[in-house]
C-alpha cells in the first residue's frame, strides 16, 4: 500500500481521463463512482456486497454521522471504517451541503452555520474547523472543505458572495486540516453557472493548494443541459494532474457526460434510493419494476447483467417482492443498480484506455434509445 | 439424490431423536428448524445467506402466495423454488391456520373456508382439494393437510368438533394429493390439550397414512408449560419411524423442550421477525439492541458467534443502525438470529448423536440463567 495520497492518469481520450488514486487504504480506479453510505451503511447492502459490485470507495455524510451516532463515538470505537465494516477508502463530505438544505432551520454567518438537528431538534454549530475535526474523527481518507452553495437559479451577486465565503472557508479548512500524510483534502469550486466566477474560484483554490478539486454547486436544480454547459469549461479550470470530483451526480447519462468532460469521481444516492422504490437502471435505461407488465415476465431485468438479481431472479419475482414491500426488493434492486453503475464506470475506463470512448458513448446512447425490452 | 421421500433416525437419546429426511431436492438434518419464507422470501435475507446459516429447508405460506402473486403465476414461472431462488426442500403449510386467524373475515363449512383477502378484500375459497392443488402448483416438497384449529383455551366440545372436521379434511387431502413420488404429505394431529382427543386424532391419521405427522394446534396461546404438558404425550402417539413436526414453534427454550420430547421439525417467524425489531437471540438469551447500554459497546453481540453481524460489527454499530431504522439492522440481526437457531439445532443433533443431550440441555439453561454480558 502507498503511504501517501497519489493520483496518476494512465490515459486520456478527448477531455476524458482514466487513472488511479492511490491511498494507504487501497486504490481507486478512475473515473470512479462512489456509492453513498450516509449513516454508516449503504442502505440495503452489506459492505462485502458493495465491494462485489466493484466499488473502490464509499462516501460518508458528515452531517448525518455528527448527529447520530456522533463523530466522537465513532472515533472512540476506532473510526468509521471499522465501525461500518468497510476497509477500503472513504470520502466524507463536509456537512455543508446538507446543512444548507435545511432551509428555515439554519443560520449562516462568516464563522459558520448554526442549525437544528432533523432528528431531535437539538442545536449544532458547523464551521470549517469543526468540519475538519469531525472528518478527522471519522478517519476519512478524502476530506472535503467546508463550503456553502446556493440552489440554482440564483442571482449573480448571491453566487459571487457565496463563492467568496466558500473560498475563505476553504483557506480555513486547509489551515485546520494541517498535515496528515495518507489523507487528502479536496477543495470545492463554486461559482454557479458563471464562467468567470468559476475561474476565480478555481484560482483561489489553487493558491491555497489541495490534493484534489471538486466541481461543487451543480446538480442543484439547473438541469442537465446547463450542467453540461458548465462542465464544458469548469474541469479545465482545475489542475490537470489532480482528481476532479463532481458532487452529487447523477443519472447514468449525467455520469457519462461528466466523464466525457474530464470528471474523475462522482457520487450519488440515486442507484440505492431508486432501488428502494422499484426503479432499476439498465443498459436500456430506467425500468419501473412495479409496472404490471412485469408480473408474468420470466426474463431477468437485464440478460447480460451478472448481478445476483439478474442471475437468479425473474422480472416477475422482482415485481412481486416490490409490490409486496419485501426487504429483498430493495436489497436486490440496489445491488443491481450499484452493479450497473460500476459496470458503466469500468466500461468507460476501458474505452478511455483504448482510445475508443466516442464509439463507446455512441453505443451507450444507441442502446438507451432502443428502450427496455418489449413485454412478452 | 434420492428419488423418493425418506426418513431415517440415526440416534435417540431419551425421547429425542436425530436423523435425516431425504428428498429429491436434498437432505434435511433433524431436528430441523425451518426459517419462514412467507411471501417467497425470508424477510431481509438472500437465499444464499439463509443457506449459509445452515438451513436445509424453508417454509412457504400457502395463504400469502395464493393471494399474491398466486399459485398459478408461480407455476407458470416454473414453481416456487426457481421463483424465489431456493433449490433445497420447501415445506408449505396448507393455508388453513392463517385463514382461521382472519376472524370476522371468514366463513367455515364442511366443504371448506370462504374468506376475504387481507390485501384487497377479494373473496377466496379454500378446501382440502384446493389447498392440495395450490401446494402442487407451488412445487412444494412437503405438503401439509388442510386443517382447522381453535385458539386455546377452547372448550372440549369445540376442540373435538374441530378435530373431527380436520380428520375428515385429512382424508380428503390424502385423496386429492394422490400419488406423487418424491413429494411428501404430512397429516396434522389436533385435539388441543385433551390427551384422549389427541390419541383419537393420531389414530385417525395413521389409518389414512401419511409420510410425516405434525403436532398441530399448539403455540396458539396456551403457554410453554401447557405446551410441554401436551408434548409429554403427543409425539409418542404418532409413529416412531416418521418425522414429527411441531408447527409455529418457537423461542429457543421452546425448541429445546420440544426436541427433548421427540419433535423432529419446527418452524417459526420469531428469529426473522425479532431481527427486524432490534431483538437478538444469543446463547445468553434475548438482547434488545435498541437499549442505550449498547451505544458505546465495542463488543460483538456474541463473541463466539461466527455470523457476519458478530464477526464484523460491534453492539454499538448494531444499536446505531437499529435506532436509525437502517435496512442493514434487520438484515444483520435476522442473519444472526437464524444463524443462532441453526447452531442450536446443530448442537442438539450432535448431543443426541453422542448420547449427551441431558448435559447439553443443562449447559443451555445454565448459560441463559447467567444472562447477557454486563455493560462495560
């Protein structure tokens, strides 16, 4: 194992890159999709099953963990990895995004944010310094700066003010993070859909200096076209030789479009959340397994998929257990969705390495355009 | 694989027996505990995980499956085994017990029972003939006679009338079942807590002739002392050389007491249902993992247990995910409970084979009397 955090790009194809992040906890093949383990569990999955899907790294949520069971408790128990039974790398967010989403329950100042817990209404304070402390207590391998971002659309002044505050918080985050060999700190670019503000943010972050850079403040209501418009320039404003992380994205076609624009890492609750509501993602797009057309269908969700749901079960079974609200429905569909997402990433990595990513994308879109298999 | 249903006793110790049921689908080591897979899934478990706990056989519920997804649909899809991904033996109940539990929603006649679905209020009819047809459509390996039983306490006349009806239904079940090599049909003894009625029922069943015999009508509110009182004589009224199945039992000490009295098979929802509500069963008795005393406890539920919950997780983690209502809580605790139940059965089988079952029982009770480990 490496003793420090490294990133190496092994191939590029257009703006897309493939490579490897190396940490003392293990390697992360990029482009990487990180399943979300909000409250110290990827909902509906055992950690060994998450690893079986091909995930190299998980995301943990500072906001949820600080409230329950608390970062101090997890630290006393030896850290998040052992607590949740996942020994590979973990990236933690800063808590900022989720606290900002608690409209009405929070108060923002230069110092930080005061908010009330959604669990018991208790009052909490988050600052760049406290976020760094929590992420250290959790034992996170990749720590995110504490930042603030407005929902889009927002006016330019609100976006500029927010970005500037986030840059001051980024400097405080770096200062508080200190020197922690083997652990990485990522800065977060803000600036909404304003190219010059994004450039200013990228410049401010690089002056501070980080191990990786996130494109923040997207996937907050702007739509795919606007997001891709921003990704046409934002990754290029960030250092070429550091990982670029697009936070909270997304649907499979969002992910493919982001990778094509130079993104190396992503996370999203979508594959797991969809799985718990009967939604499956396949090479042919989205399938609502609750639909009555699946009730007698002996075929698997995707005949080429090798996940346990597709290897063992018919659409009829998945339909039955979803309708019956059985736990196995969420377990199998989450597994399938995470498996599909990891296959998607593996396919892109191979295509970028082979220099055939354009053809791979054409095939990806062509199969989705065909749509799901016809009912029997 | 055997081409027909067989039962062989390899050792006895007092009234307790150990042996093997052989079916074309596989072997069942007795005494056997059958996890309940009500709606074509053992709640919270993948079938491979159920097999890993050591279960040789599952129970499926005719009542639930006939309503959703329907027996005809499962038959068209190739049967219950393939549908739910479990290729080992399956025993199905007759639907009788669950229909009888629908008080107010059902009407009982000599012919059978008319009832309304708890799912959509639709009207259904169950008779011995229809129950046999449904269990055949499901592809059940061990089919149960359609019977009727009153909740206890009930007066002697109600018990006698009900038992006699069940015996007429047993004859009709046998007739309707016909000759199905490789599949077994079990009769169900009734008679409440009346020894002479139990004897008459056992005699009536043996005149018809079955591949195995259940002790029915217990675990319906009479309490452990009364149940054991009945089990002191009921198994001995049934043939020695056929499996004896105690339906719907029970807690670990119920199970041990039943095996000591000559029972070979049992089923119960308890280990899986308990697991979904934060209740764990260990060698030291019941543990409520929701209790605050576990919040900081780094120790496993049971340090000698080899299940994934005990191998990987602390009580603190199990407490956290249970309090947080995470799916993994029910998944891990169900796995642990089913694992513990199967270890219990394996322990009893080994002790009976070694002729040390009395000492084994003393140890079982002594450890439970000590109670759960002290808080840190």
